[in-house]
């Protein structure tokens, strides 16, 4: 009986050892591949890559920005943040500094998309978001850009473009063209063709130039402002603004 008791006790001890070994192995398998993310801020890209690879992590540069405080080729920020625990082979996404802005933003408005892209990339800039908006005239012409030409203090070497696209029967919104400098008749015709209508602003001296009438009040005629016959000097909405068919365009004429 005593012998059987010792055999059972020994078997239970062996089972306990096996379970402890399995538990330890499982913990090592789960947590043995975890590491702490180091702080990469201020490191060169080469040093950051080495610091991560030594821990079994990978560096992925997701963007580049101008910086007046971080030298070119150094890390500005990272995700995940320093101190976070991640698994081996985890990707650490970082932003690289380009140093201070040294390149002037070119003016690509009026260019077709291909020429605009070539001009942008020739200056080692990146093409950003490209959007389209129905507009009269040729398609794929740059209507606007961000940042604007010669802008300073920009964050990213990326130029986004707004391109024209052909109008269709179902489109009611488009970019307002410029009618400044056109004669009254030409401006009216251009605006009507776009499905808009012209509103003539009275000249500033309309009250002073209004005809006087010495007849009795009953026979008096309200003063009528006669617009100048000169060219269009300004318009509202201005060129480049979004307009919808059926809207009015306020015109001012010069002398």
C-alpha cells in the first residue's frame, strides 16, 4: 500500500513538472518576441534603421516634411511612440526631415497636368492630391494649386492640383472664369453661355450723374443709373470661385 502511495505521488510530481515546463514555454513563446520601441527622434535615418534592426524591428518612412529645427535626413517623429511594447518584425513608421525649405514653389496654373507634374518633380517636389472640377475650356488644365506659387514656410514638399474637366449636361457647378477686361456685350454673352446671368453694379457717382427733373412730384421719374460703356473692371464671384448654373455675376465697368 505504501509502495502504491509513493508511485502515485511520484506520478503527480512528474505531471506538475510537465505542466510547469509547458507554462514556461508558452510564456516564452508569447512574450519572448516582444521588445520596447526606442526613441528615434533626432537620429539619422541610418542610425534609426540600425537601432530598430538590432531589436528585430523595421523602419518605414511614411512622409517627409520641412523643418527649421531638425536637420535634413533626421527623424522628426514616429509611431508607435517610444516605450511602447511591440512584437518582433513590427513596422515603426517615421517622418523624415528635409531641413529648412530651400525650393520655391513653382506656378503651374494654366499648365496641363503632365507639364505641371514635370515642373513639380524637376524641383524635387512631390505631386500631392489631384482633384477635378467642371470648368469651361480644355480639360486637365490646372485651375488652382496648393501651396500657391512662391509660398514660404510650407510644411511639405507636396503640391496639390485642382484640374479642369469637361462639363456635361448633368453638371451644374463649375469654376468661374474671368471676364475682367471684356466689353459689356462680350461679358454678357460669355456669362449667358455659362448658364449664369449678369448683374450690373451702378457706378459710384450714379446719384450725382442721375438726371434732374423739375416737374411736379407726381410727374417725376426715378433716377436711372446708366452703366459705363467701358470694360469690366471687377466681378463677383471672382475668377476661380465655384459657381452654380443659374447664379448671378455682379459686374463693375470702368469709364
